[in-house]
């Protein structure tokens, strides 16, 4: 089998170029940029839940030892945990921690959904442009008789554009969409487990809401 016979520049240009342009027109530049970012992150470092737990454990120990009033938020290499611990200490409640987590979770899932949707649309469009390439190739047949090699060239291009469309959809774009989705869901599960652990560790250190109100009023009275 001669694999070089499966390489054809015009056929690839019709399928991949057409799919790219149509995807940008359908999804918009913003979603396409998010998709490129998510694809680039596939080869990056995964979320390390164990390392994050080890860093958060130090904050938990300080809060248990000194209390929320004296606790100083740590800085992490993760914007969610920076904001979540600041909200926990500033609001003196686990609810503030969970609210910050849900806000970041919604943002991350929204970005992943946009990328998955864009790749899924591209996977739907690729076979369409494979068919379009087939029609283009057939339209190149001469009308005033069949020149030598014209039929073979047209059929070759028709077959290759259809092949490229199917391969691009089923072996590239659709698998990439599922890969982005699986990675996003795996990270969210790890983050949720970590947040649940943190909330459980600090539930006793956070005073009830009624106690918080009394403490706030006493501090205001002292200040006045």
C-alpha cells in the first residue's frame, strides 16, 4: 500500500480549511480562542490534588491553633484557593469558602463547555466539507469529452476529500472534544473532594452565624 497516494494538498485544503473557516464563523473568535487554550493545556501539568492538600493543611493547622481572627491567608499557585481562603477568613464562615469555590467552578466548566462545543461543531462540519470536496472534484470533469487521466484524478480527489472529512471528524476532532471534557470533569472531581475536605476540617473552627453577629456587634461597640 502506497501511503503517499493518500496525500493530496487541494483535498486537504478543502476539508481542513473549510472546516476551520466554518467553525470560526459558527462559534466566533472568542470560543475558538478558548478552544485553543484548552487544547494547549492538554499537554500541560494536571491539577495536583495531593500538593494542594499539603499546602492547605498548613492553613488549617494555623486556623485551628490561632483561630480565624488571627489567621493570615496563605498565597497559593492557584487563584481559586487564594480567593477561597481569603473569603473563609474574611467572612469567617465555611459558606463563604463554598461560594468562592462554586464561582470558580462555574467559570471553569463554562470555558470547558465552550471548547467542547466548538470541537463538536468542527467534527460535524468536517464530513460536510468532505462531501463538498467530492462535488468540487466531480465538477472538474471536462464537459466536451473525457481527457486522459481526468476521470482518475477526479475520482481520486473525490475519495480523498471524503476520507479526510471522516478521519478529521472521528479520529481527531471528536476525540479531542472528549479529551477536553474528561480532563475538565476529572479536575472538578479532584477540586470538589479537596474543598469538601477543607470545609470539613474547618467546620468546627468557624463560629455559628449567631455567634458571628454577636462578635461583630461587640467589635463595633468597642470601636465606638
